[in-house]
C-alpha cells in the first residue's frame, strides 16, 4: 500500500485546570502542540474524584469556532443564554458551533463516580465565524458503530469509513473525521482519510503501532496518553500492541490567520477586541 501516514510528532498532554477548578490534561493548545489546523484545543478530563470536576465550567462565552464534547463516562449538563439546555450522557456527542457568540455553562450532572471525556475545539473559516450558533447533539445510541471485522470496532461520530459507515455530524467547514476505535491485541485497522487533511491519533487505552511495520521507517509505537500528529497521505494503518482504544481525528486545514484570546478565536486582533467589546456590552445572545 502506498502513502501510509506515519507519525510526524508525538506529544503528551500537560496537566491543567480550567473552569471552576476542573482538573484536565491539555493535549492540543499546549506549548508542545499549540494548534493543529483546524484543531485549536484538545482537553481530556477523567477522574473518579468529585473534587477534580464538581466545579464544572460556570457561564463563559465562546466566539468564532466550535466546541465538541464527547462524554465517555458520566453526564454533563449544558445550558446557554438563549434557553438551550440538555444533558450529554456517556457515549454522547455535542458539536456546538459557537459562531458569533454564545454564553454557556457546562456542569457535571453527578456528585460522585467517574466523569470522563474530551473537549475538542474546531476552528471556523473566516466567512462563517459570525454564523448563528448551532447545536448538533446525539446520544450514543444514535451513533453508528462499524464492526465488520472481528476485534475491530469504529464508532463513527464524523466522517465516513471505507465500508461506507457514515458519521452523524454534518460539518461542511472542515469535513471532519472523528472516530472512537477499539482494536483487540494483534488486530490491524486499514482505513482511508482525505489525503490533504491534518490528522492525529490519541491513545486512550493500550498501545498501538502507527503505520506499517513492513515499510522501512513507517511505523512507530504510541502508548496511552500520547497523541501522534500524522503525516499527509491517503491511507492509515494501526495495529494494536495490546487491547487498545484510541481517537482518530482529522479535518481540512483552513490555512487562515489565527488570533486567539481565551474563549475567542478570530482572524485579526481587531476582531478579538470587537469580541471583548461585544461580550462586555452584553451583545452576546
Ligand atoms: Fe464552553
């Protein structure tokens, strides 16, 4: 097989605290990997200690990009300033286009037990940064899981597999791929990604070989808690060194200037100043 993507960079996340004392691991958006166009941030949160998460994320604004919350355990209640409210339960996804601006809170809906998940920030192209806010929210039961081969399952949140399983999320801006993959030890997954999309893999459990061991210099081992940025190319191959679970995420790079300040991500400094002005003068919905 030609052009199998290999690892270009491997990073671990760094410990961080956000919201009201929520302990998390910042994997994209850190000094080691500031941005992977169109992805601006990836946080992993996971703890069975309520003091690590109970404070949640009290009301805060966003403008100019999308926040994607994938819950692996526990429940998160979200509420925004225009009356949208819901609970993302274990295995569920919320793809929120903040667009021109929302103010929302994200609070754990439980007082004990395990809370775990990811938040990914996906940039919006300049011409859609001021779009009307929009939500795509789905429980786990709505999301297709492809398991045509024994020991391989792909939960297809966004993007399409070679076998034709289609993700539930619609996003014409970066045509994302967002898969939650389980591979039993020794199994190999061969798949195809749009060749010019930026892609990364993050190992949640176990360890995988990224790339083909049959091609000189193509393969590298990736352990749990590590993220690999992949080179460009059409094909991807992953082999489980032990029973493994990982995220495979890709998207079309926007190749536009990025100006970010906290919860606002725009193209110019003037637009950031405008965002602060609009927020402080109560013009966010
Ligand atoms: Fe938020």
